[in-house]
C-alpha cells in the first residue's frame, strides 16, 4: 500500500482526515468493511462496529444539522463516520449501500447486497445547494446497473439471514401430494375465525367449486375441516367484492379475526385500505383513510383462533416497503395498532428500529420507518403466523420472479419476537413447484407439537395446500414442560416470605421454610409429594421477606436467618416445640444471602433494605453475640427495595455484589473496600422504588458469571440477562427475555436446568401487583447460549412470590416450592420431566 497518514507535531495520527492514498488503497479499506472487519482470516474490526457503521443510529435520526444548507437531512442516514442509503433517498441504489464522503467528493462505497466496493477520487462535482445527495445518483446508478442486479440475484442461492438454531430445515411432502382446489384463483390470505372456520379471499378468479358466475378481482371464501380433508365455500358479499384484473382491482393481502370481527387489508387501493365485517363476512365497511406511504401489500400477523394466544393487545401488520404490491423492495416494514383501535388511523405506530437494549422503537410518523427485515431487491408478498408450540414467528416470503404461480423461489424465516432477530428455516431460489403470489402457514393447521405444518399458497393458480415437517434440531428440541401442583399447607396469615428449600431434618430430602413478615417462621417436613407436616421455627422475625437457611453455628444442622434474627436448629427439629431465637444486629431486610465475602472460608450474611442500603455481616465466633456489620453501599434515589446477587463478577477469585443497576467490586477481597460500577440500565420504579430478583449465573456457558434479573413490585415487569462479555465485569450486553405488555409482577426468579439438557432455564410468575390473570412462566434456554428463549406458560390463575427450586422429590429433575404473598397457600410444583408416569410413592411411613 502507498497510503500516507498525516501526524501532528507530537506524532499523533490525525484520525479524522488527512490520509493520502490511491483509489486502489481506499478500495482495500472498503473491502475490509465489506468482509465484516476481517482481512486474510484475521479480525481487524469488531463485526458489530462494522454493522453499526453502515446503519443509521436511532438516537441521531431526525436531529438538526449544524449546516443544513450543505448537509441537509444528514442525521437520517449517518452512521459511525459513514453515510448510508437506509432511508432510500437514492431511489435506484440498494438501501444497504453506505459510503465515506471526503474532500473533493472522494468516496469509498460499500454495497453488501451486490458484493461491490467502489472507490472514487477526483474533483468535486457541481451541485445545487439544495441537492446534497443528487450528485451521487449519476455516479452510483450506473455502478448498480453494471452489476446486473436482477441477474445476479436471481442466480444467488444465499439466504439473507443465518440458519435457524431451532429449526434445522423442512421436509416437504411430495409434490404429487399437494391438494389443489379453486382452479384459476390466487392470493388466499387467511385467518382462523371464532367459529373454527378459516376465512380467506381470492383474486382474479371464481373461487371454489361450484364456481361463481363472474370473475372477481376480490372474492371471499371460508374453509372448514382439517388440512387433509377440507372443503371450501364461496361467500358472496357485494359490499367487498370488486372486479378488474391485476392491478386494476382491489385484492385482499391480509385477513384477521379479533373478538369476532373480521378484518381485511386490500392492496391496489392507493396504497392499501382496511375493511371489516361484524357478521362473518356477509357485509363490510371500509375505512375512510388509507395507507398512502409504503404498505403497498400489507398482511396481518396471525395467532390462534379468533386471535387467541396473541403476545399482547396489539395487531401487527407487515409489508414490503413499496407503494405498490407489484414492486419488490430492499426491506420489509412493520406497523402495529391496539386491537380495540384498529379502525383509527391515528392509533397506528410504525417500527423505527431498536434501541441499545435491543428493544423495539415505535413512532407515529410513517416517514421514520425502519427495516424489520432486509433482503435487497427480494422483499415481496408474504404471510406470517405464530407457532405456539415452538414459540416462533414463521414468515413465508415469495421470492419475486416472472410468474411465481408456476415457478419461483420461497423463503421461510423464524424469530422469537415479531421484530426479529430473524433466522432462516428454508430458502430456495427455485422451489420444486411454483410458490404462487402469496403463501402462509394457517395456525389452525399446525400440529400440537408445532412440528407438522401446512403451507397454503396460490401455486398453479389454485388454493394449494402442502404438508411439511419442521426439523427441530436434536439439541434444540422443545421440551414439553409439565408440572403437577401439590398443596403443602396453609399456615395462618398473609405476607409470607423468607423461603428456602433445604434439608432441615437431615433425612436426605428437601423441606420448605417460609415465614411471615415480622412474624412467625415455619418449616414443612416432606413426607411425600402430598404429605407435608408443618412445624414452628419461631416468632418475631425481624425482617420483611428476606431470609436464608444455612449452618450458622457449624454444628451440621441448617439454621434459619431472618434479617435481624436467627433461629438455631435444635438437632431434633421434628420434636422441638420451637427453635431458640437470637438477635444478630443485622438490618431487617428484603434480601438475605449467604456467601463468603471476606475470603476466610466461612459463610457471611449479605443484606439489603431500601431505607438502609447494602451490608454484609461477619458472623461472630460466638454466633449468639451480635454479628460484625460492614457497610457496602448506601441509599440511592430511587431507593432499592431488593435485588442483590453475589458472585465473582470480575473473575479475580473473590465475591462481588450485583444490585439491579450496578455492581459493587470487592476491591480488596476482604469486603472492606468496595468500588461502585454503575452499568445496568434496568429496574422499573414501583411503589417501593426499584426491585428485582437477581441471580449471577453462567447463562451462555462461557465460563464467567452473567446477571439475570426479573422486575418485581411493578405492574408490568421485564425479565432480562446481562452478558459479561469479557468476564471481568467491564463490558456488558443486554438481552431481553420477557418484554413488557403482559402486566405481570415478576417477584420470583428460579434459575436451574429444568429440562435436563445441560443449560440453565428460568422460572418466574405473577406476583401481587399483577393486573389481570396471573401466569407462571418457564423460559427454556433453547440454544444453551441465552440467545434463543422458548417461553412456556405452565400455569394460569396461580400467584407466586419468593419461589425457590431444587430436586424436591429426588427423581433427578428440578422442582419448585412457592407461595403467594397474600394468602397462606404453600405449593410443591412437581416437575414431571423424569418418569412422569411413575406414581408418587410415600418415602416415609
């Protein structure tokens, strides 16, 4: 290379400018970015940095420019010192194009979708003051045309996203098994109605046999029966039927039933328009507004029967980013609207990208649309539905071609959320039959295990149905979690916490400890799954819900610590009337943990209270005396009601403390010097400040501790984990597991390998501030790396608070012990994963 950088008087490289090089040298620099930061097999730049360089920063989009006359609209497509075409300003240039822009209009242009790098040096182009980007068009358009975009892409068999970690592929039934009805009609978007019928619409045809007497641009039908034995019936509805071939007549592109109302999105309506029917398609009303920007071929995301099983109260709408249904696009776009306001144009929001925590951003301004899916030049008509059993959104996309009714390509993609991240389940540029103009997977025709599906598509100009089997990767098979709930006991009173699952009586199995707030503490002796004997530990516990059981006095028997009190296990806990109570001088607390803080090999007590802060206590040589208090961290605003976890965060051999939005480094290894590291942007403010349930565990199996948190004491909590990227606590990456919108108060957090596949899974559920139905959730770590979580709702209508877990029944899988906050009900939640058919035997007589 002949590149020559400029240095200042102190010998420091002037990185912002003054690099002298040939166009070939600059092209090599662009090639580094095209290769994702790799050069000769060695990583030079972080992949995520390269990705951000060519992507608009959501926080910057729309900001005013310093010099709008010369740099107008710059903030809408400016990345990390690179400009980009993400907003489509350059109409005939792929949206994934990005470039450096230097003195005299010197350029390094990267076009990943065309596998092209272009470098330009020379004199500045003449320009009008208001046409900042106009000078690029005549330069870049011939470059794109020279690449022969259509030919290059039609011959490409490279999918736009990596393979799915969950679904390794699809086995299609033979072409001769395809069921074809309604000859001469196409389109066929559909939805599962409240009467168990599939409602659909056809285009440019006469529907199912017996055919109607006139060819319609848009006609209605319903389909009843199973996928292998269905019947189609035409529904005559003059208020929705239209005439006109091709683009000259309205055609349905999406259908959805919600609460008994049937909705239809019609394309070819300049751009598209909404209609609805409250009488199962007999009569229809049209909206007095239209989508006039993008959404030329919109389709609804479909869930179960009559929208059952929807992820939240929103309806989601997808389209290629075009005004016309007949033009492919570089990207797909997404809108959402509250289900009860679907008829109101002002209620619609548009996907505007994701924030730094990978959460979706929404805007009321359609001009700020961001891509929800990118496949330059290949985004076209589609259908999307939710596979409840696999907990995946399946998006069927027809690859544009000359006449896809008889020949063409098909892509099917999956994601854990409506906005991604997307991976590829199936992709081909030439399917073994024509994929038709649209295709979708009706949720009614998905098997109970989610692995047998049926594709409904307009191939061969028919209503065509083809059976397929999703190949779930052996290591990723979705467990069918099944739990049986057993009553333990109902001690008098409310406000129970202080829970532990420990072997109180040293008989080899787990018992359950629970206590009332500033009240009585009990333990439940396990006899078998349905027989538990309640025993008194003691009264007057000086604590809120914080409590932990461990051997305080080193006599081989588990004792109970409840904030500022502890109770000595007498050694014959079944016969003892009560345990001896001692005061230890510790604060009453929401959180108690036992861990070795000072490195002496003995357990200490760690406590947190919103009005006091975080403390640890060195247990006196005579534990009946007051314990030695050490302050770690004080009171914050907002106050921290609870949410501490203990573990070696920085990998230096001693225990540190995590506390919701920060972690506290045990700098001297002895618990005397603590350094605050405020890193985590987490913890919604509730009635008592911020509160989570937190665990330090190795989520991604990379050998270091990550932080798992569930928000509690709030009306609508989240569950997330923070990846300890370097293993030293200095750099973290946020991963959302459960987004808001479900109105659950996640006051419990159990972390264990519930499905026995070698990685950690998560249990939580609705606590006292939950609005509506309480639910218990199990999130399965399906890839073992914490990047793909499969959500299972294992119980509805039951509350949980301060849950703990362990192999309670000794059968080799992890069970749960739980209780509500209000109400005295205590429960053993038996995991039936191992030998669930075996009857529960009494272990004690």
